[in-house]
């Protein structure tokens, strides 16, 4: 029976992942920076690079003579959701990941190592154990919001037992005896172990499928939330544009009304000015007529006054003549002739 082809884990790294944090008027919203843009005064751009993390786990005992050392080579990149949830933390993104999950990853590895049989070091290939540790760590970080690719390496070391001088067996003989015993025990339990591993692999596969479903659901929720934020921003922008359009229209109508009022006022002032000029002309013409009439009256008065003076002068002359005894002949009338 051929072994099933192992699925290659794809963490989904992005070379230039960034998160834009916009703050304005007491409000804050975040969204991924998909394109390069100019940094504005109200924006803060957080770079989320891909980083490496080497984690060495101290020796874990396997039986009386064997210990296993574990090295984890983790390449990781936090998601936008992970960074957005920790905006108030002043530490760097990579430092947050390392300091938060260091102890937990160590506990996970020790938990998996504690379940290994004491004779595991007899196996020529420990790839299954290393793969199990890698998958467990990758799946945990993925659920936590950190995309990662993990490489696990196990190294077995042996310690020599202090032998008593009167012991009947030499160190080499005892070592060979231990190896033979462990091999017999291994051969006896191999079939059961393979069956157990197969069942565990099925359960782990089902668990990974379930976790992948949960991860897909989380990603779908994140995508829906992002779309809702985009729709809200679009509605807000449209509302602002509508308000600006209303303000511009109202200003135009107000300026138009002011201009019409100004034109009407200027027309009224012009009409008043024309009426005033017309009245002035009429008054001036009436005044000229009165002056002419006055002059005629004055001329008539002067004529009458002159005639009166002449008449008085003549009467005075007559009186003087009479006083002197002169007789003044009256001029002959037309009837006497």
C-alpha cells in the first residue's frame, strides 16, 4: 500500500503587507493597504513583513539514556486582523508574536514529545513526528491570526550510565542488550503502533479539515466586514458629496437673489434720479414762467408809475400857473371845432 501524498502547507505570505490606520475627529478605522499611497497626516501605515523565528526547546527525556532536542524554524507573518486587534500595544508586531506564543509553543512541543514511546529513537526516520509538530504549530498560529511555515528538527542524544566495577556485564554488552530488548518490543508493537498512528492521522486530518473550515469562515467574516466598511465609506462619501452639492446650489441661489436685489435697487435708484431730474426741469420751467410774468407786471407798474408822475408834474405846473395868475388854455376838443 503506497503512502498518501503529503499536502504542501501554503501559508499565503504577502511581500508588502501593510495596514492603514486612519484617525479623524475621534473616529478610527483600519483597512489593508493594497496599493502604494502618499502618507497623510491623519494616516498611520503599519508594515507587516515576513520574519524568521528560531525556537530551541531544551532536552526532553525519553527513557533512562535518551533525550531529544527540538529546533523550530518558524517563518511567520501576522494577518491584518491580528494587527488591528493589537493597535494599542506599543511593541512591534513580530515582538508581540514572539513574546505571546513562546511559552505556549514550547508547551505544545513538550506535550507532543511526552506522548512519544521511549524507543522512538530506534526509528531511522522521524519525519512523521516532525511533520505532526509542524502541522500542529502551523494550524494553531493560523487560528490565532498568524500565517506561518514551520520546520521541525529532532536530535536524539544519549548519556552513558555509570557502571559499578563488580557488575557482571560490560557497558557494551549491556548496551547491546538494551538495544535488542527495545527492538523486540518495537517489532511486537509495530503493527499496533501503525494502526494507532493511522487512526490518529485520520483524526488529525479531520481536525485539520474542521480547523480549515473555521479559518475559511473567519476569513469570510473578515472579508464581509471589510466590504461593509467599504460600503459605509462609500455611503459616507456620497452623503458628503450630496451635502457639498446642496451647499453649492444654495450659495448660487443666494448670490443670484442678491444680484437681482442689487439690480432692482439700482433700477429703483435710477428711476428716482430720473424723476428728480424731471421734477427739477419742470420746476425750473415753471420758475422761468413766473419770472416773465413778474417782469411784465413790473414793466406795467413802472409805466403806470411814470404816467402818474407825469400827471402829477403837470397838475403841479397848473397849480403854480394859477397861483401866478396865468390862464391856461385848455386845448380845443374835437367837438368845438
